[in-house]
């Protein structure tokens, strides 16, 4: 009987440790779920803003016509070259 009591005490201690580990895992999963939810909300917000900007750019490109688009591309290429020179050659 005494040996069984000792074994049951050891088993009880093991079950308590496993329960503690389970609770720790549960808390960690809840924290990660919260982080993922926040990330999802930020992604939705960013996606909405990106859609808005894309619509505005499309509208500007449509209004600018072919000549305006070519001028914009040339301006951006010149700006890129200037920035490249400033970053890598200074």
C-alpha cells in the first residue's frame, strides 16, 4: 500500500507539472492569437490604403495621357539616377 501511495504521489506530481505546461502553452497561444489578429487588422488597413493610392495613381495616369506618362517616367528615371549617385558615390 505504501509503495502504491508513493507511486500515486509521483503520478500526481507529474500530472500537475503537465497541467502547468499545458496552461503555459495555452497562454502563449492566446498571446500569439492576439498578435495575429492585430497583424490581420493592420494588413486590412494597409490594403485599403494601397487600393486608394492605386486608384489615385490610375486616375492621374489616365488624365496625364501618353505624353504625361512618358514625362513622369523620365522624371523618375532622372530622380533614380541622382539618388543612386548620392548614395553610392558620396
